[in-house]
């Protein structure tokens, strides 16, 4: 098996930790929340064995990468800038960029803003969503009793305290309950009670055993990282949703014009968001060179972790076809 190595690079005025394997054409792998480079552990070796140089950074605010204190240092322009700087640090002119969860908007916008540096893109879970006409938080769902989770995440300190109350339970609960193996009766993650927040949910008990794709060692790794760093860095990405909308105004109506692949789980909560399935069905309107959309049966949100063999095969087939 190809060895995964680790090192630090300087990019866009921050110090970034990367995991990498292999040599050949560069593929950047951008993780989401609440994860780290480790979410790509199954892809690094597979891509290396297929003849690619796979690089998975701890994204800004996560793991061993720098986490600026200021909330406004986590915009999509900063995050795309980090990836451009990573290419420069690696001495690479171009790279195919892939992203999952929050990493997917980074990947899509890297391809949108810098197609000269990112000539192809792979999005997992989150499709490319064109800029809307109003501030995103103004149209997020809310009722008298609950608010959309991204609204709940807006106030600094609130979600941090909830996640950090028991880091291991937060990690295990999030990974299992948002997966295709969520226990029956698990409420939709998307809405959070106004009173009591995340800890007030009436969750169905977690299964006695972990699903086959997740091990105690996996939970140990994530727990160790977030016990050390806390969750503020990752949550700050959510606190820039409206700021991103403002900054990206010059690109309203722009399309992602590079070759693309989209992969999601059939049971992914993202596909349950209002309008998401229609967006996916009509994705070629915004990504005209979309090569393929793959929906993985029975898979939940953690696409590349739940279905590593299927994701690896899809990625390698796409990469070889470029």
C-alpha cells in the first residue's frame, strides 16, 4: 500500500498541514465539517496507486492548519486562495480539485474563479449552487420552535459549546446519524430546536455497534483533533455565508465551465434540502461540462468514507478520461 506522508507548507499567509501520497498529476482533496484530511484516508492510496499525486490538506481552521481568530478570515475567497497558494507551494501549475461537504463549494468555486489553475472539478455531496438573488440566511427555514442548523451556527460560541460538551459523543453521533446507517427515528439534522439547541434533540439511540465503514480508531482520530482545536474554526465557515454572497456578486450568473463529476449518497441530508434534487437534476445548466452524476444507493452524507471503493472508482475513471 502506498505510504501517506505528512508535511507543512505556507500558503496565503497561513501554515497548512497536508497529507499526500503518490506522484504524477496533482489532485487536491478538500474536506468538510466536522472532518480533516483524514476523511480522504481511503482515497489517498487509491489515487496514488492509479498514478496521481493526491494531496489532502487540513483546511483553514482545522487540524494542524492555522486557525485565524477573525471570523471574516474564512470566506470562500480565502479558502480558494489557500488552494491556489497550495499549488504554488507544491510547484504545480494546475490540479484537479475535489471537495466534500463544505470542501465542495471550495472546489466548485476554485474551478469557477480560476479555471486556469483548476481545469477539472469533482464535487461530493454538495452540488454547485449558483449565487441567489437574496442573502442566503434570509431564506433559510425556521419555525416557531426550530431554526435551520446553519442559522443556529451563526452566533459565535453557541454551537462550539454544544459540540465541545462531549467531543467524542458529538463526533460519533454526527458521523452515524448523518450516514446511510442512521438509526430509525433519527430526526432530520437540518432543524435545531430554538430552546436547548443541538443537545435538546430527541435523537434515537445510537446502535450498539458502529457501521462497517466506521471504526473506533476513526472516531479516536477525529476526537483527538477536535479535543485539541475545538470547533470554532470549522463553524466560522458557516458565519461567512452572507459575506460570501456579497463578495461573489461579480460572478452572479457565471457557470463552472471545466469538466466536472458529481457524486452523492441517496440518503444524504443535502439532497433533502429545499430545491436540492431539482438543482442536481438540472446541474448541467450551471455546470455545462458535467460528465456524470452518480447517486450511491443507501449512502448517506459521508460519501467517500461510506463508499470508498465506489468513490475511488468514479474519481479514477473521471481523472483518466480528462
